[in-house]
């Protein structure tokens, strides 16, 4: 039986803007969220459809097909137990927009611009609203959100919550936004996976990350190019992408992982054991590449089979495959 | 022959008194209407709020009613009057606005409105995100309300010069020069009372204002009346009575 204050009363949330074809860079976040139900959280997957429209110049029609695709992938294919809520289902309610216009009129422009990624000093009008909406969502999506899952780049945006709390001192008698100024969820920041060269995903291209739509040929070529220094976890600034793909894209999805090395099968149930063998030299990168291909090819095949007809019609799959001269 | 627009938009933010500076706008709307144009007189109540709280949230409703009632008293058909809060909170408008704002640079938007934004004019007022969105809504309103001609004061012309080319289809525009104040060079709602003449002023008040400011008199005799009459000598009564009648749509 649940008791008040037990973890089952807690709500967690992750928001994603459905924009581009999905890649394995999301695996770290997906794995983290799959574990939330075991930790007792009732999880919300926020499909930030209006945010997607604002940030990429996509039309509403474009977004419609993408959000269905994202929802299906994360809930049905990745198995994240959650309530999937479309941003447009509550962000266009009068109560939400009224709160938003109020916040817009109070928040200093400089505070919002500071929440933008460094290096991008000329935000669009949409972007400044985007950031405020992302914070306001927390107050409107559920009666109370206790835990936000996000990637570290979002820290700048969530700092706006502090600026919102400043408003309280001058507008305390405002009858709107019940509870918004009391928002104090916890945050768990989870890095995206890196690309095949071991660089941050923000520096990747479709040629340097593994798409869930990759053909076996493209997948094999990408794995062959992976940054995989022997017996090392990284080379300079680049992390060992081969190890990371095992950690996030193989082990969490397979109860038993077999790696054939020097003519012998090595069985693992835990990534850490595999990593120890790799770093000791018992597993050579080339052997690990071959097994990685087998596991990912099998997983991608399942994913591609799982997509219902129509869900991926908006994707030009031929453009996702690696060019022959790459 | 020049085609008259199908739908004309003029927006006014209910921040202070309904003043005489609106006389040429109102008269021109009547001319458009007489040629078959559909008129939208937008009471942009949320603009006043977003623009550095020129209108406090708690006052929006009251000020909107004052503006609407004044225009109705002056003979404006009720069907012309729309408030921004009738549609700003609808899903269709909000979604469209967000889609539209993706094409607008925040800095460029702000610069386009430097002559109208309170925060741009006053060094002690912080620029807020509301400034940006106020201008973005002003541009998007043209598209949402599906008008093919927008009318505004010259002080707002830069907003439309920046924003209208980003909308499709193309929209015509009419920019009217600012009305002189009774004391200063321009008359604005947020001015002190002695610089303002109410739009519903009686002929005697108009005549008195002419006596206070020759610039004000010359503007209305040499610009407003000829604009609305088509010729500077077309009125057979005194200028104050002619203006009084034109504002009310009386012959």
C-alpha cells in the first residue's frame, strides 16, 4: 500500500522537441528514464511540439508527424513507462498563455538572453519565449513536478526559474500562476551520448551519429570509423565511442552480452566487467567492433520493424545513409 | 483605378485618455468604410500591458471599456471593435504567433520599435521579453486578422516596415504623422493632461485648443481636414465644427 510522501507520489518529467530523425545519442537519456519507474516515479514524457515549431521553422503539419514518431519510439520501442503529454495540449490553454504573457512582461530581456547557449548572441523572438515556456511548463503540466530530467545544456534555461522567483517580490498580489513561484523541482542532468568520433553530440552530423534508420552497410561503416583507442577510455578530448556505445546502446538493452575475442566467447551481464576486460587488453577494439555491429544491427532491425507504416513517411531515409565517399 | 482594401486594421492600445491625435485615423477609417472596406479597430489591450506595463494588468478591462465606449459614443459601429484578448489566448493564435516568431530576430524586433517602446524611451525602465513579444504580436496580428491594409501612426511605421515583408501575402499600409500636442510636439496617451485634448472634445474645446497651439491648429486645418474631405476648402463651417462632425461621421 502506498503511503503519503512515498516515492509513488513523486512525478518526474523529461521534455523533448520532436524535430529530426532519432539517433542513438538519446540512449543515455532513454536508459535513465526507463529506470525511473523502478525508483517509484510517475514519469511524464513532454512532447514539446510547439517548442519544436518555434525552434526550427517547421510548420504545424511537419510537427504532427514528428511527435507521433517520437512518442512511439520512446514509449513503445524504448519502453519508457510514462504519460506522454503534447505541449500543445496545455500550452494553448488561456490560463497558460495568460501566465506566459505575464512572465514575458516582467522578465528582463538580459536574463533570458543569458540562458541562451554561449556563442549564439542573436536569439530569435521565438527563442526568448521558448526558454520561458520551458520553465512555465513545469507549473502547468502536472499539479507538481518533483524531478526534471534534462541534458546539461538545459541548465542555462532552468536558471530562469530563479529570475521568475524574483518576480514574486514585486507582484506577490497577482492572482495568476498559482504556485509557479514556489517551483523547486530537483534536476538530474544526463549527458547525451557522443558521436562515433567521441565528440559531443552538439558537434555531430548525421554522418557521425548512428541513426535508428541506418542500413547495415551504413552502420558497419560508422562502427569501423568509431574512435576506439586500445586499452583507453579516451584520446585527448575525445571519449572512446566504442565503449560508450556498449554502455548505453548495448548493455541496457540485452541481459547477456557475448563478445568474441581471440576465438573465445566472453559473456557479460554488466558493462563494468566488459570495460575492465577492454582496458586490460583482453578485448581488442576490432573484436569489440564486430560484436557491437551484431548487437546494434539486430537492435536497429527490430526498431525499424517496429515503426508502423506512415510514422516515418516524413523522413528521407536515403539521405540518412552514409555517402559512399565519406 | 486604385483598388480599395478589403480589410483595414487600425490598432490602438488603451493606455491613457482617448485623445485627439486619433482624429485623422478615425476619419480615414470612415472613408475606407464608405468605399466598402471592412474595418477592424483593434483595442490592443494586451499591448499596453506588454509594453513595460503602460497599462497594469488590473486596469486592462476598465481601460478597454473606456476606449470601446468612447468610440461607440463617437458613432463607431460595434462590429468594427475587437479586443486583442478576444483572440490572444486562443490555440490558433498562440500557435501561429509562435510559428511566426521563429522568423523574427529579437534584436531587430526591438530596434524596429524604438520609437514606441516605453523601455526604449526611458533609461530607468528595463527592457523585458514582453517588449519583443508585444512587437511580434503587432506584426502577427496583421496576418491573423487577415487584413490587406494596416494603418498606424508614423511612430510605428518601422515596426511594419520590418515586419510586413515577412508576412504573406503582401499588405498595404498607411502611416499618419503624429498630431501635435497642445504644449509639446506630439500628443500621446501617456502625456500629462495639459498636453492632451480628448477625442470627444466639444467644438468650443477644439477652438480653445486652436488658441493654445497654432501648430495644433495648423495640423488639423492643413492636414486632417483636407485628408478627410479631399480638399482644404470643402467645409463650409468653422474648422472646429468640421472636425467635431468628421470625428462622429456626421455630414
